[in-house]
């Protein structure tokens, strides 16, 4: 179990122990320390409000990260995921809902580890690492098996 990890989900199927295992594996793989990490899976409307209020972006998104750390390779932050947008993404990309949640958690941790997707080159580098980690650490994050939505 990862110390200083808080998980909140409006999606009752999320297996918190599996998320802890995933974060622990990513922590080791990326050689990170974790002072504090909060992962919340919330409604799209709530995420949009936070996106507008804190980032001045008035549009929907599937994931937002807030990085409070000033120390390289040490996470102190939050990952906020829209479960509705994760469901939409799973349909769009023809993957299971749990696989999409996995991808969004990995994506958020990569942002907190310093990866950026603000231009084409950085986005390609981040996507490559994201795919590598998803293939290596393919945890089942939903109880009762996964489901296609």
C-alpha cells in the first residue's frame, strides 16, 4: 500500500486496493516519491467547474491534475477524473471502462511526474510512455470484472 494516497470515487465499482497497487508500481517504475496524492473520480459537471475556476478553461475534459510539488520526482498533487467522460472515451476508443480509468490515472501520474502534452513532440513522448506503462501494469481496477459501456 502506498502511504499518503487518498482515493475517492463516485463510481462504486472502483477497487481501491488495485489503485494502490497501480500507484505503487508506477512510483517504482518512474522512481518517484509521494508526499501526497489524491485521486478522485467525479461527475463531468463538477470537473468542468473546477477546470473553469482554477485553469480558466471553460470546456469539458476527462482528467485534470494539480501539481503542488516544487521538488522533481516527488508527487504532491491531485488527479481528478470524470467518470462520464471515461465512459464516453471507452465507447469512442472501443476499450473497457476500467481500461480507460487505468489510462487516465497513468496519464495523471505522468503529468505529476513532469510529462507534458502541450505540443506535438511532448504529446508523442507522453503518449508513448503512457502506452508502455498501461501495457506493463494492466491492473483490473473495477470490482466484478470489467464491463463495456
